[in-house]
């Protein structure tokens, strides 16, 4: 019911969700679309078609320096980018939720220890570490890269969740649940977690955007998975052989447009949820 009201009342959430679902659907059906465009040819095989063909009915986005159909490349790259973004977002959010819930609900020494660990991860210069780890895990696939990205993005979610849980645990209905001898697990999953669902969803959307940005940055630097084609790698290769100076901008523009749509969709979902569940923001927007 809440999701129905959110979809109905928030134009930002509605638009962002539609954009994100459209990209996810395109990623799910990419294999038949690739086969429809280039038949049984390998989309990554060099020399399949003449190089640098202009966009046409046969090749809507043209071909690249290696004679590969750009549309086919974009279609097979989109699922990889979405997988890394959503998987890293889910892992970092899950870890942030666990640490934030335990820290905020337990308090005391447990809170002090977990808060110290969280603060340590926040102040660590993550970019050099991510570059080093990515350079050593680039041949291990998108799942390993998602693990690397999520390992450094959970502290922000943990701090947000902790502050909200600390506020909720002082509510009268939580005290009543404690007086009825409910276990901590029952209170957390029955009383606290349902009220935290919007913040968890917002954190997932924001973490996914951050992971998508990080993946693009790493692949443009040449540190993404070397055995897989993602949107950032297409951009990196296009910049490497100077498509702009050659007048073949479409090779560069196509993956950039998809990335912009992904960022826009997730950002609108996050903003829509924030405005809907935060009365202060909703009042300002109105």
C-alpha cells in the first residue's frame, strides 16, 4: 500500500522507477536483441564487420575500430554495469544495515566499538585502496569488483541507520515491547525494521549510484574487469582511439547516455522516497 501511494504521489519516484525498470528489462532481454542485430556472430570478435561504419539500418550505432557492432557491445555491456551497481549497492546496504542496527539498538560498548570501526573506514582514503584492489582483482569478474566497491561504501549507510535506530528505540512502543519480554530479534524485525524500510531503500539507491560511478571511473582508468565488457570499458576504448577527433562520437555517446539514464533513474527514485517519507522535505516541495 505504501509503495502504491509512493508511486501515485511522487512524480520523481515514478519517473525514476520507470527509467530503472526499462534499463533492467533491456539488460534482461539483451541476448535475443544482440542475436537479432548481428545473428550468431560473436559481438566481441574483432573483424566481424568493416571498421568505423557510420550508423545505418544494419548498424544503428555504427561499428568501432575493431569492426564490432556498437549497439551489440552496448547491449552486452549494460547487464554487467547493472549487476555491479546493484550487487555492490545491495552488499554495502546489507552490511550497513547490520552494523547500524546492532550499534544503534545495543548502545554502550557495542555501539562504541562499531562506531569506532565505522569512523575508521570513513576516514581511510578509499580511492587509492580501491584502485590497488581493483588492479589485483580485475581478472576475477564483476562479482569480485562489486565486493571491492561495497567494502568501502557501507559506513555511510551504517551511520544513517544507527542514528535512526537510536531515535526509534526510545519510542513508547519499543519500551512496551521490551516490557512484554520480547527478544531483541523480535523487536528489531517486528518493530524497528518495518519503520526503517524507507531509509534502507534510499540507502540502496544511493549506494548503487555510487557503485556505478566507481565502476565507470575504474574502467575508464583501465582497472575494470579485463575479461568482461561494461559501459565504462566501451568509453575507455573509445577515448583511447580518439573517436571524437575521428567524427565517430556515437561510439562514445551511446554508453554515456545509458549511464546518464541509470544515474538519473536511481537518483530520482532516491529523491522521490526522501520527499515522500520526510514530511519536512515534502512540505518544502509542496
